[in-house]
C-alpha cells in the first residue's frame, strides 16, 4: 500500500514539485512507481499534438484522439476519432514520439490508446480481442496479454 502526503515547502514551486519515494528496498513495484511518476512528468512537459506526415500533407493529431496505430504491410495506419491516416513512419518510431503511458503495445504490429479500450474478450490460442472506440476491434497477441493485464492492474 502506498501512503501519500503533502508537505508545503516554499523552496519548490507548484510547477516543479519534488517527489520522494521511501521504502526499505528498491524492488520492481518501487521501480514501476518511479517510472510512472517520470512518465507523468513527461506527459505534462511534452506536446500533446503529434505531427504525422501522410503522402500529401502534414497532419497535427491530438494524442488523446488516437485510438489505434497498426502496421499493415509497410504502412502505419493511425486510427483516430476523426478518421484513418496512413504514413510511412515505423511503429517503433511512432511509439517513441507518442511517449504516453496510456499507449501500450498489444502485438508486434499494433499499439492502442487505453483511453479508447472498451473491453477485452478471450480469443483463440491465448490471444484476446480488444474492442475500442468507434466499434474497432483488434487482436491482442498472447505474447502481450500479460503486460497489458499488468498495465491495467489485473494480475
């Protein structure tokens, strides 16, 4: 169990507070907590707009509008609440640019935005099917099911 408390200290501004994690040892749970805190800070400081280059234009996408990023053949398809955009960017590069704790890899070829995840259902051979906003469905590879469940707080 994590105990939280606030201490007022005029040495630190509201814009840059100090977060200290205290425990008797640094185990995986502590490392996850620190990583979560750092990720939160990255989200606050990073731009919420993601430029995406298509064949004929440069589109500015809001990260929260992105539902799914999926590679089909050699094209990255970015599914948003406003439509589908195709780009030649790699999935790995796209994921690094998004750098958002709500995005998680669910297969070798796809990332989803957990804010748009509606449900998960069992599929075949240990895989699962994710139902997303806009009535989208995509497969969660069994290799990624465990990390998805951990990310959702389900053990």
